C-alpha cells in the first residue's frame, strides 16, 4: 500500500489557492456533514476546541472518504503531541504560537525521523496502514506538511527567518491574537491590523512559502485572498450554525 498523496501540500507548492473551513464542534458527525460542502481543506482544532486525540482520530477517519484535506491544529508546538497526531494519520499540522526560527526548527525536527529529526518510531500505526506501507519512514516526509502560526508582533519581527526554515511549508497569520498584540484587541478590521496582515502576506509569499489566514468577514477575507493568501479559511462551523439558527429564529 502507499500513503495518500498530500494534495494540499502539492497545491501550496504550485501556489494554487485553497479555500478552507475551521471546524471546532469536535464531532465526527458534524464534520462529515460539512465534508462534502466543497471546501479544499478543513481545520480540525485542538487549541480552542474540546477535541482530544480520539475525537481527532474519528474526524480523520470520516474525512478520508471525502475529497477534502484535513489540517490539524494541536494545542502547542509539542513534539509528543506532534508524534501522536502523525501516527494516527494526520498529514498536515498547523502549529500555534511560533515565535522564532528556532521554534520552527524544533517543529520540523518533530515531523522528521532520525537522523534529521526526533519523531519516535512505531511501525504499526494508522499512518503506516498498520505496517502495510512499504518504506514508510523513507517516503512519508514527502507527504507531510508543516504550517506554523504567527500571532504576535515578536513573531512578525522574525517572519522572514521563520518562513525560510527548511521544512516549513506555509505560514498562517492568526488575526485575533495578532490584533491584540498590536494593541487592538477584538478589532481585526482595524486599518492598522489589516495593513500589517497584508504586509505579512506579501512577506511570506516573497519567501516562497504559502500564506494562510482565517476570517469570517467576507469583504476582508476576499481582500486577503487578493493580496496573495494561498490557504484561506473563510468561516467557522460553530459560527455558521449559531448565526444561521439566530436568523431562522428571527424570521419566525
């Protein structure tokens, strides 16, 4: 057997834009309901959602049947969490709060086996199709994708160094935390914030890496896409459900 091709990573390398959906409801049932909606990728969140390893596994299993790519965000840039997520079959990870090139390099090492990295070895995992993938340790790196999240002024100060780390495939801008770091908490649409983000998108692309962001503000997210984002989350499942429910209740 062969490991699945990472079409998300391939699209990043070819600078083909991919639209995504943030999923936070921690349910394989709701994730499956959204899987066929037409998004290129779906973010399974562990940082700000009640997801654990078992619920992520269930969602990965569900998404495998649909033409949408799963991106998993763990709670931290932790080698132990990264190892476990890779073993259950996650191929693309988004690591939050990366501040320096050294932290990005640690993330890369966590994604790679020795001698290039520190990922622990287990030959009978979901990622290896339970031992059925020939030479998994030699070929898996080609299909693994690492995204790092910058969300502070300090990270912006080190942006080029972070983006230039070998093994980092894309840089995601966290607009909520970044707006707070810039002195405008809760004001993601403040002109100073949006200008900083647009500049960061261009800086990331100048380094040859994919640039990503999340926004539910349609005019704003379209502007970020115009500026050059390569992977863009355009909504959050919980927000879609809550706002649609409110609209329906108001109508009646």
